[in-house]
């Protein structure tokens, strides 16, 4: 397999292939899929690519068809139309150069065999937010939300685009002189409720690829109000050489930066526009700061309405989140690394329930608890990242900004399901899963399948417990605690998503 030639790089985006998160790259030589955790790469030579089209009704994917092997390769990726056109154009140019014609070979009439999953399953490191160092690129690789210590979103939209070639052209220099601010609380002049300049911007929102170019020239890209940006240094992701992105989700990408004090922090750049993004994050930041003594398990962050500009939109600064950089791994990676240490897994589960109870008592709901939004630190502590769907008392009566990872949510959850009890069902799913894995580690390999987001239960199981193979095994276990948790799950599914018959404190006491 040839190495990726960045000099011939055409397009790159966060993507999924066989449920594995990674990055999809297109160059003059062909297509690469590079898993986030450094697993086996997939390479499709340009000479074998016959065509690309969009497949599916609801969950649409890019289908790349190769002429030589008669296989189709399905990728979940954002900007499907752009990818379809880019792949078709690249393949057409190759045929014209080598054969003198741009006509496509006729596909065989017997269809195409479905490609088997990559030989090596992967678990996500961080960023993104996917791991410990932040939800890991997961260039998200989605839901969800796919990430470091940042808020991350998860709805059913397609994953955001990611990295660009390292040799992209720099941005024009800024004219303002840099000034320093303290990255702890939102600036006073940016009080909650103030009108946002975001609404005034009508152009296309930047992709991960656009931001990747900006991080090549940070001192020219960042708004001077963020601090001594001329002394900041963007840190490339060692797992994806040549790229800066560490993780990506439905709403943005995560990057690691070394500040002027030589300490590391994370920046989240948004790839989707949200009309109330400005107001929401100012209010969340303000509320968390007021209760910071009781919320050590949440990552500290500051929202900047004017943060970063891109090569395509040099006159407009897009918002960013500056976040605490967390060294650790995602819950899924932690389980994989400690699958034989039953006591540790039980301890992490109880610790998480206790933290969720503290958060709920302060009127807060995370809204998107999932395997890649829970970071286990090097000291064994638990940190929650990704607050795009967070609930605080200020939001009472409003609708949820996102729906959370479906495999951790009550099937009846809707945008109206929004309160500090938002995480009760997710907590039950996580506690039941970890308790069962602690008793029978084989359940992890059998039912997780290398998925970096899910544990062992999924939405399809919640909808049909009677025919769920994993639930059948859980109810057959002799452990009294697991049997009780299974009974609670059945009761919860018979009630609404905000049922108060169970809570994190009760789960921790079992």
C-alpha cells in the first residue's frame, strides 16, 4: 500500500467505515480510509475506482464502486454530494489521461459483493473528544459525537468534515494588535442574551478541512481578544501525522494548542451553525462557574463569540470554545484496556453514578452520555465532555438542542425531553453494561464489536427486549444486582424518558 501523498491531496473528511471512525481522504492516487486509533488503513487505487454514488433512503452513504474487485465500499460522510462529484471527477480525469476517454466501465450485471469489515477493529482514543486527550478524532469519525474535554453534540446528522493537506496556503495577516484576556469566565461585555454576530453571517459554515488550514497559521487565524495568540502553537495529532484535528463530532472539531504559558488546552471549532449557540454557551459557562466547586468532573471551558477565521471567510471570525485539556482515555478504551480487572470497572461505574448524582442535584443534565463522552483520567477519575446538549435550570421550558446518542437514550426521547433528569436512562444503560461486563468480560468482545461509541446495548435492544440476544444473556446471569437492573430497565421502557423511578444515586447504592 503506498503512503499518502499530501502533495496530491484533494479532499478530506471525518467519516465512518464499517462502524469505525476515521478520516476519508481523496488524492490523485486514490482513496484512503484512516482509522482514528491507527488501525488497518483501507486504500482504493484510483485506477480501480469505477464510480461513486449516494446510496440509502434515510441513512445515506457514499458508495464507491471498484471495477477490479466488483466490490462496493460504503462510507458515512458529510457533504455527500461534494464527495460524489470529487470522486467521480478524479476517476474521470485518470481515465482520460490514461486511456483518452472519460467514459466509465459498465458495472457487472450480477451486482457487487459487500466488502467485509476491516481486519482490525478499532477503539477510539481521544481526542474525539472520542478519548482521553479529548474526545479523539474521532474526525467524527459522528453521533455521535464521536471527543478532548469539550462539549460535543449528537444528533442524527451526518458527521463533519475534517483535515486538509498540511501544505495549504496561509491566511492573510490580521490587522488588530493582540490583547490578553483571562480564559476562565466569559468576558463581561459578552453577557448572556446579548445579540450574536453569528446571525449576521449568511455564508457557508466552515468544514473541518477549512479549520485545518487555519491551524497552520494560528497567529493569523485567531482573534487577538483570545490572548497572546502570536505565541500559541498548534499541536499535530501523532495518530494522524500531518493533521491537527484530534476529534470531531456532529457540531465541531477538536484541536490541541500549546499556550503562551506552555500549558496545553483544547479548542473546539464549530462546523455547523446554531442560531442560539452564543446564548446557550454563555449561560452554560456562567452557570458552571457559579457551581465550579461541586463540578470537578466537568471540563472547564470559555466561549468566545469571535474566535477563528478561515481562508474562505477572512473577514469573519467564527466562535470557538477554549477548554481544559484532559489526559486520559474514553470509557470504551478504558474498558478495553482493563477488561480483566473487574474491580476497576466496578469502581469506575460507581464513581460515574456518584458524579451524575451531584450534577443532577445542581439541576444539570448532560444530555449526551456515551462511551466517547466519558473520559477516565490517568488518576482514575471521571470527566464528562461535550456539552452541546446540556440542560441547566436557565433552559427550563425550552426544547433540547440535540437528541443524544440513540444507543444510550430512551426510545421515546424527543426534543421536548429536556430536564435535569435527562441522564437517568443513560446512567442505567451504562451501569447495567459495566456491571455485566465486570461479571462476564466475554460480553464486551461479543456485543461491543469494536464500536467506539456504544457499550453492549443498543437502541434495537431497547425496542425489542424479547428478541434481544444480549438482553437474554443478561437476564440469564445469576448475579442479583444485574437481575435487578434488568427489571428496572424493563420498567423504565414502560414509562416515559424522564421517569423518576430511577436515578444515579439509587443505581450507585445497588
